[in-house]
C-alpha cells in the first residue's frame, strides 16, 4: 500500500498498482471513488483532475452535475482547480499555486486568482441548478501568493434577479485575504 498526498488533495490509499497504472480509493467521509493513476518512477500522478466535495443541503444530482462540469472543463483541468465545498448559494474552489501559475515577478499570476474567483461564483450559481455567464467582474488584489500556497475562493450569490445574478468572492491563502471580487452574471440555462 502507498499513502500519497499532493497539495490540497487528501491522502489516497493506493492498491493493486501495475507498471503503468492501477486503482485507488479515496476516503474523506463523503463518498468513495476509484480512479486511474499513472506510475512514473515511484511517483504517483492522478490521471485527470479530481476533487472531493463537502456538501451541505444540496441534492446529490446537483453535486454530481457540478463535479462533472469541473472535471470536464479544459481550463479547470489546465489550472488544476478543484471544487471542495458546496452549499446553497455558496461554492469553494481551490488551487495549489505551482510554477506554471507564476507571473514574471515569481508570484501567482493575477489571472489565476481572477479565474478562481470567477469559477467559484459561477459554481455558487450552479448550486441552485442554474448556469450563468459572466457579464462583468472586478477584483482587488490585496496580497501576493507564492508557489506552494493553496488558495481558496469562496463564491457567494448575494442577489438573485430574474435574469441577472450578483455574486461576491473572497480569495484566501495561508490565513490571509488575497483578493476580493464581485461579479454580475446572466442566467443562460437551467440544469
């Protein structure tokens, strides 16, 4: 058995490893999954992105839908965003800042932080079974983020209109407020 931890992901118990892959079971008190892994020189790499969602007060089909959206969005896979918590009108999305996320100054690129906030607010809308598209968004960057820090965006719906939704988001990293964002979204679809 191998116990492995990388960044924001909980420990994984991996068994039956082959030369090129195998299965693992994720334990976090909410559900158990099996996913394919890749073995590279004694290092385990997940095949694709996964996240473990803590959810409160949401129907299981909404949680599964949001998880599928996260895992099937190419940009989320590229940045390695993970939805970690859901409740009505609230979504938490995290990312571990890596070398690929740096700007020329060596800190997390503002686009990564803004994308994380946009995603968290969009996922907060999805908790009610709706799909919104960003119409307008602003952000204040308050603190720099370095490689190795986990940042967490907490997106919240603050006003539901007939066609327009207003959200806000706090982005936190290592017990500090990194950024504050607000977005306006247009309702485009329902689940």
